[in-house]
């Protein structure tokens, strides 16, 4: 290849694609707008107790019973995992007027969820370690992609100091949320109207969500025979799970059911107070004083969400690859969890779509 393959986005999909090219000796560059890698895989620590490890504020689980690609990847990289804690009863909260009800769910071996020791960041770091450091370029925003008169692909980027750089590519993999592509990148020639509209119509997985993790010195709910799993119609957390590491401290994480627009009006501090009130209502006095609450509102992340993503998803989106026609055919490729038709919304989908894009490019160049 005269020029490297350029991958836009250093999330799980973009990094996996880069590692595959690296394994095959094919030059590539990864351009990432953020100052970090991982995309929607984000693990954070308690600032006062970093020794307690990482807690996931984005993607969290995988399911080895039917997700083969991530199983193979985890095994090849020797990333350590453990089973999501589910022992004990769940709580169901129906209204403010009723006390939470306690249920013991039947065992379901087909619902085995796995987590990563050290959070999903451990998977991200393991993949990145297989890629030469010079390949991944952070703080590099792709502004435009064009095909010049010589039929070469030219990418225009903007760096943090507002300097512009032009990069030539033999092919481009866009490992970004579809709506970010449609809203933030200018194409010349323009994408077909059908492709542009398809990108705009494809809701970004997790973009409208906010997630909170309350960290405690121990998983005290287990002492009462509770699994930490809660389903709530009261909120603000509509679904809660045990987020404790395999050993040591305790943590509960939940998805916030308040719509994005209202979250912005309330503000983070008010929502955190509401979360503590809810956890205390559910789990008692021990829940009143968490060591900290980690919070991530993905709708505020400009590299993840656009305003159309603020509307809560009513149904699971229809995901899958987009058809590219015209001059961009065999030059432009999509990757990311929204590009996989079977496991869209999962880490598995991000990995599978990356491998599909890599295979397509290699087959074209051979």
C-alpha cells in the first residue's frame, strides 16, 4: 500500500482494527479526538482510594455463552475476568407508596455475565499494548475527508493547538458513532443522501444514558442476602447492579432513568443526592455515606452524542453495516458496535465489525 490505512476513533473497535493490521504488518494510523483511548469503554477510580481499582462508567459486561469473538480476544490477550455477582435476592421498587419487594430469581446458566478485573480498561490497554505507540494519535479531530484529483484519500485534521494537518490514506475505517460521522465530518464528494440519512437515523448506543457508581468500603448488601440487583420504577436509578470488584470494597452501579434534558436541568450534584436517597431507601442506613459517587452522562460527551441522542430509546435500534456506493466504495469502511447486525450495542459487536472491516480491506488490496 502506498499510504497507511487510517482508522478514525480509538475506541474498542478502532483499536482492535489497528491491532489486526499491526499483526499482519500493514501500516495504519489511529486518529482519536479525545485525550484518551477507549471511547465508550471508560473505567474510573475513586480519587481518594485509587487502590480500590477501576469501576466501569461505560460498557461493562460480555456473555461468553454466545459471544465468540470477545472470548477469543480475551483469551489471546490473557485479560482476567470474573463472573458478575448475582447471589441472593433482587429488589423491585414499584412506587413511593410501597416498600421495595424482594424476589429470588431462578438460576439461569444462560445469563452468565462476565466482567473484567480492572474494568473494561484492562481490555482496552491490552489491545493498545499490541499497537506501536506512534500509531495512535490523540487530540486529533478529523474535520474532513476527500478524494482528490489523483483519486487519493486525503484527511484533514485539527490538533489541539488549532493547527491543521493533511493525511493521505489508502483506505479509511470510521470507528465512530454514525451520527458523529454525519454531523462532524465533511465529505468531498458528499456521501450519498441515502447513506447520510441512514447514519443520522441510527441511534448511538448508550449516548442518551447516564451511569453512576456508588463506592463503599464493603459490599454490605450481601450480608442481608441481597444481590445488589434492583429494578425500579421510582428512580432515579432504574436498574442497579453490584459493581464490586472480585475482592475488597463494595460498589453499586445504576443506569439513570431521568431523560437527558432533565438531567441537564437538575445538574450532577442534585442527581447524586437523589441517588443516595434511593440507595438508602433500598439498602438501609449503610448506603447513606458512600466513599464517592462516580458519574458519567454520555449525552454530554461531544465525541459520543448529538442532540438527537437525548431522546430515550424506546426500542432496541436496528443495527448493521451501511451500504456504500459511488466513489467512496472500497475506500470508506465502517466499524463500531452500531455496524454489527448480530451484536449491535455489545462489546462483541465492536470487535466483530472491526474484524469485518479489516478483512474487507485486506481482500481488496490482495
